[in-house]
C-alpha cells in the first residue's frame, strides 16, 4: 500500500483536534472607571427634575387630590388628562401606597 499524503494529513488533523485546548483567559467586562462613575452619579443626583418629571409629579398630585375628594378612578383620570387604564396601572397603586403611610 502506497503512502497517501491526504491520509497522513487527515490523521494529523485528527490528532490535533483531540489535543486538549487550554482554557480561555477570563474576559474583562467593559466598564467605567469607578471614580468616573461616582462623579456621574453625583452629577445626576444634583440635577433638577426634567419638565416631564415635574409634569408627571403634578398630575399625580392632582390625581391624589381628586381621589381624596371622592372622585372615582375614571373621573379622576379624566380630570388630570390620563386614560383610566394608566390611572389603574400606574397612579392608583401610588395613591393606595400613599394612603397606607
């Protein structure tokens, strides 16, 4: 039987495949410098609320007042300009939580 170069190559590749591979070194997760992160958090904590946050807080206050004066959920929602579904899912839990405190 003649020496077949393809057969030798296949055996060499098969032997290489069966060799154990060293474990990969752990990957470093991309991150932020801890000092920079602390600076960003301090800066964010000192900011004034956005107009959207201010309007949402005012709507919640108006909703709470309407509910405290006896309005039903749907009526209070209509008074502050939100849908009854939003009132039930977002405003009502906050209203009930405030009543418990």
